[in-house]
């Protein structure tokens, strides 16, 4: 039974990774692409690693998978935030159909 749950988690993780990659190619600017890659790919990779941990049972492999999942959960959003802030600071423009620029609103205060 745990193998079936593990395989389902892996398949769902792969689907999230694929959707994140599609968003990375299809979205119009760097900020939207960062959102797609950070949210989808982080969740997909964590689901993949949890699926591996469930399939492998208790042991060194599952411990390594969980440690990697926690590391990705912490570092991926942090890196995306740093990239977005660096892109904004260096003058990379928002997409022309963007509605709100919250960072510019906060900077004016």
C-alpha cells in the first residue's frame, strides 16, 4: 500500500514539475517565470522526494530524501526572492500588462 502512495506522490510531483517548466517557458517576464518555477517546481520536487521516502521505508534513503526536501523548501523561495529583487534593482521591467507594482508602492512610502 505504501508503494502505491509513493508512486502516486512521485507522479503528482512530476506533473507539478512539468507544469512549472511549461510556465517557465510560456510566461511573459522574469517575475512571472520566477513565480511559476518557484511554486510549481518546489512543490513538485518535494512531492517527488516524499514519494521516494515513502517507497524506501525507514532508512538512510528516506532520511536523505526528507533532508533534501527541507533544504529545497528553505532555499528555493529564498533564491527566487533574491533573484526577483536583484532583477528589479537592476531595472528589469515588468510585463507591459502588469496591473500592480507593490515594490514601487512600498518604495514611495
